[in-house]
C-alpha cells in the first residue's frame, strides 16, 4: 500500500477532503506502519453527505422503477466481482487477515449482499384485503412499501466489507439513500465501493461515505443529524445504547446488531473431529474477532479431556504471517488498542485462577512484523462462570472450556449471560439438537456447523445482542415503511 495515500470521503458521487482539511492516520495491524491518511469528517461534512442523500431521494433515484434499481444492484455485485483483487487488497491492508478468509468469505459476501436483496425486493408480494362496507360495494385494501429515506449506516472493523454491505445492499434495494460511517480502523473498502457506484451509474448522492471516529465525532454527528430517517448499526452494545439515545431525538427507527458471548455446546455423541474443527473455526477465525464467535465452550464430561487436548493441538498449529502469503492461517488483532484490551483479559484469566491450556501472551514474531498487534490463540479451563473472561465479550482469539453432565445443565449455563447472539451445537442426536435449539436464548443456532449463512433467513440477536432482525424479507421490515391504501369500490 502506498503510505502517502490519502483516503477521502465520498459525498454526492465525488471523493472529497474534509471541509476543514482534518485527517487522521491509519496504521497497519500487521507491522504497525502508517498505511494511509484518512479524511476526518466534522459536522459540515456530515451535513453535506446527508444533504446529498436527501437530494438523491428527491431526484432520479427516488423515481426509479424497481426493475431498474434491481438491474443497477446486480451491476454493483458484478463490478465488485470484477474488481475482486482490489477489494481483497484493501481488506487485507485494513484488517491484516489472511488472504484465504477474505477471498473465500468476506469479499464474495459483499457482492452477494447486493444480489440477494435485489432478488428479494423483486419477488416479494404486498398483502391485500377485500372488506365489506354497509352499501354492499366493498373496499380493497392493499399495502405499499416506501423507502424510509436516508439511512445512517454505522459499521465496525471486524468484517468491514461484509458488515457494511449487509446494510447498504438492502437499504438501496428498498430505494433508500445511505450515509455510511465505516469504522475508523477500516475505511478502505467502503471508499472503494464509491468507485464501483460511479462505474455502475448509481445516481450521485445515493451512496455516501464519511470517515472518522465515534463519540463526539463523525459517528455521533451522523446519528444526531435530523436529516437521517433511520439508523442501522453494528458494533458494541455500549455504543448501541449511545446511538439509541441519539435516535430518540426525532423518533428515528434503529436496527442493532451488537455484541455476543456465544456458547459452543459439544455433546459426547458428536462427530468428534468435525466438532473440534467447527469449534476451532468458531473460536479462532478472524483472530476471534467475529461477533458470532465462540468464547465459552461446554463439552460433555466423557470427551472433555480429549476435546481440550485436540483443540490445543489445533490452536498451536496456526501459521502467523503476512496476509498476502497464502500459507498464513492467522492474522493480527485490528489495533494495538484492541490488543491491550485482549491482553488485559489474558492477565485477568490468570489472576482469576484459570488453568492456561495454551497461549496467553504475545508470540515471538520476526523483526519486520514485531510492530503488529499479534496475540497467541489462547485456551483456559478451570474458571467459575462468574469470572470476567467467562462473562464478558473479549473479541479475541480465546475461549474457556468447561465440562458438563446433562442437557438441562448446559442449557442453563449457555443462557446465564446477558448476551444472546449465537450458539453452535455439536451432536448426532437430532431430537436433542431440536430440543436444545428451542431453549437457548439466542438469535441464531447452528447445529453441526457454524457461520453457515443463508441470507434469506432472519439474522439478529436476543437480549443485549441486538434489536430487530435483518435478512431476506426481514430487512424489508426495517428499510421500508409499509403503508395502507384503502379504495372504496
Ligand atoms: P464499536 O461499537 O466500538 O464501533 C462500531 C462503529 O460505531 C464504529 O464505526 C465507531 O466509530 C462507531 N461509534 C462508536 N461510538 C459511537 C457513537 N457514540 N455514536 C455513533 N457512532 C459511534 O464496535 P467495534 O469495536 O468497531 O466492533 C466490535 C463490536 O461489534 C463487538 O462488540 C462485536 O460483537 C460487535 N459486532 C456485532 C455484530 C452482530 O452482528 N451482532 C457483528 C459484528 C460486530
Ligand atoms: O453474516 C452476516 O450477515 C453477519 N451480519 C455476520 C456478522 C459477523 C460478525 O462478526
């Protein structure tokens, strides 16, 4: 990456510097070197982006037929695929994650997020009711779905392109305009998508990107702007609370995908190797920075020791390295700041009396990577459920493993947490899988799999893991306003 590169906002179809020329520096998670200067939005930039989006809604975009909109969104998906290598390079530079994960999961999902919602809006029917009237002629009611208007999209750094497009795809498919505030840690793919929008011919002002930080900065300015009609947010539960307060001004709707402290449940009757493989992925993929990831593992007692040993072997076999090297299987954390947080939990686990199975610190890295935010994959056992590392979201490559003796016990253990995002269950007993899936208090349960996504399904969190559901027709509930038309016959 060209370190003198200056990443600009994308407002009204143009790449623009901040109105007051402010910028900040983005550092590489891989080696700590400066990567790029990023324009930092103030209130004036937010106002310009919101004004552009409002103007787009009043203009050509607001009048397009669904068919034309759908064609344009297919065009976006195709152009992302055509520029696949550019998106992979940008995401690798931002996150430091291995090429194979970005190539196989994160960038293809960006394209799919446009295509699937184009298909959904094309195929969904509206409800209608005939009703009786006193004069006998009757009336016909039918529902129409109108775009909500300007959607504020606030996204995190852990899977930047996937998570940002998961909001932008349905928002545009439903005919809205968006102002995106990507994470300050990962601005590159959102900016690159601006080029795609222009190439495809998405009208100016429909897709806008403003860069910057959260509290008392770009994020908060956007959520407080009265020209934003609804806010969709993915990130920490604490941030969701702040955004909800901002959205209360003007009574704006919110959709929240928040934190998790997910349980993996492994029954003794599972296919052992598949379960080890699945739990390994769910704990360590993306260096543990996946909201759906597993940080609490419960293993039925007869296979507990064997399972811990097998997961330890897998964790110790990860290959650290630069993302471009296809031999690398494991990347750094996103930033030094996040590494400090994760390492503080590594220390806390030991202070709280954990048995360290593996990891627990910083790996020895070659000199050229020593400035990166690397940590070891880490496994603990022996902690009570009250320990901080068993209760709180760490968002790092680590888990605590505990034995259990019965189905009821493990369901209680899984549910004894304020979060309720996802669970992965491993068993060959189909009845048990159904029973447990019905009783775990989460938005998504995977059985004998993890992070296997069909984008038509409802996605979201229970308890403190979120508000609302997105995916398939569920996204339409948030990105459109349903209105009724009643025609007296
Ligand atoms: P974060 O909440 O710190 O930041 C997310 C975004 O919000 C960033 O763009 C940030 O700049 C912005 N922001 C921060 N404070 C703000 C404020 N007061 N007003 C407006 N915007 C503000 O989250 P993160 O550290 O980037 O991401 C990690 C978190 O995201 C984890 O908790 C993870 O579980 C969660 N997450 C959840 C899901 C899900 O689907 N449920 C998916 C991915 C990540
Ligand atoms: O797959 C998705 O749609 C989704 N929102 C995934 C979230 C991953 C969290 O890190």
